[in-house]
C-alpha cells in the first residue's frame, strides 16, 4: 500500500476522458481519493478555449488581439458600448463537458475497482476568468457576471455528478499578483485576494466540497510568476484558510513548488516560511513538486523538507495540470508521483 496520498491537479494524458481516467487509476489508483476527467482535447489549455469562445459573444468585442503564444500576447475583450454583461449569458463549457465525461469516469472507476474515488471538477476562479478576459479594469467593473456564471456551473455540475464531487478552485492570478507585490503590501493584499477565492465557496450550496489550487501559471508549460521563497504562497494560503466559510468543506490545499518547466528548488531556505502555515488538521496539503526533469533522490529530499516543516505527511502532486506537456512527459510525472507516494 502507498505511504501517502496523491492529488491530480487537472489535465491528464489521454485522448478521451475514459483513457485519461484509466491511465491515472492504473498508475496511481491506490493513492487517489479523487480524479478529474482529464480535461482532454482543447480543455487541456485551461481557460484558453473558454476565452476564445467569447469572440462571438454579442455583448463583447475584441479590444486587443492575441494568439496565446506568451503571457503578453493574449486576446482581451471589452463590453460593447450600451451593452451589459450578465452571468446568464456566459457558458464556460464545463457542464456539457461533464455530461459527456462523467459516464466515462464512472465506467473507468468501476473497471479499476475503485468505486470510492470521487469526481473532481476544476473551477477557474471568477476573478481569474474576468482578468484574463477583460484585463484589470474590465475585471473590476464586470466581475459579477463571471461570478454568477461560475456559481451556476458549480450548481449544474453538482446536479450531474452528485454531492461528493470535489470542486477545485484554481487561482493563478491571486498568487502571481502577490509574488509581484512589494513585501510590505503583501499581507493586506493577501487578505483582499483571499476573499475572491472564499467568496465562491460562500455563495455555493451548503455541503459543497472544495479544494484550492494555488498556481503560478502554466501556459505553454511556462510559468506566469516565480517565487524566491514560499512566503507569498503561505500568506495567501493562510488568508484563505482564515476566511473560509462555515458549512463548506475544504478538503485540500494545493501549493506549487515547481513552476511549469522548472523543477522545485533544493534549497531548504526556499521552503522555510512553511513553518508559518496555519493548516487545520482536517485539511490535506498537496505539495506540487513532482516533476519529470529532476531525480527521484532530489525529490525525496524536497518531500522530507516539506513534511518536516509541516509536521505531517503531505500529499504528492505536480505543480499544475499535465496537459501542456507531451504525453510521454505527463506519464513520467504520474509515475514519479507514484514513486513519491511510496516510502
């Protein structure tokens, strides 16, 4: 039996949800409590297909073209003059994707003999969706529509997949903004940004289960932000934990220590701020450092550093979803995760 849990962040190798889930359960089955549907096809690129799908939205017009080749080459929209953006007019595509993928998930779960594994649904943060679509000023003006659209999708996905579904809120903008802020401004900014995360949980139905995926970005397998140490991550995680709403189960907090194509640091000082993480005993911590370009011995050393600082055995994860890697590299990360779950 494995020594510890694994957590899958989102996109997985495989041409279909059935293949992606089967691969995850084949490699990591005993380690997993939840499995995403693989976010296969165009969904492997996280919110890119969502935003590209807004090009024909009647209330939006393109303000700045972009081809997604880099973080400064993304398209941005604005609300048309005289129009108003409503959440009811936004369809992020998750509900239809789940209608197709959930039966495949159920069949793969049964075939693997793991009927206890729950379905995991990725939820891009509403502030993140608004920022990437409209830019900072537009996001502040029109975020409510993205909040309403996101909450509707959580409700509708839950009606398909059941009450045990784990909804993973995914927030690169919040963590990257914190890494770029002056150190003196970070505590106050962390509290503000945390409310963007916990607000979604608070407005969801009582009993909805959540995980939080803190992220540094992974477009084209390149990070959006970097950290000199994990203090920004600890500040944001503590702020989220402090303001988490009652009646909404927080099962897991995921933190990135690698950053896209860059493996995690081997320097103990990089991780030292984890001593200040105020993690409740019933919230699992998934350490995102499993990586295809670092030795197993090095990653075991990282695992020991994190375990010792937190005083617990952490779950093992990659820094982000695996959809931006080659299938060979993505499978290698899954296999490395399995190795790190063993003693």
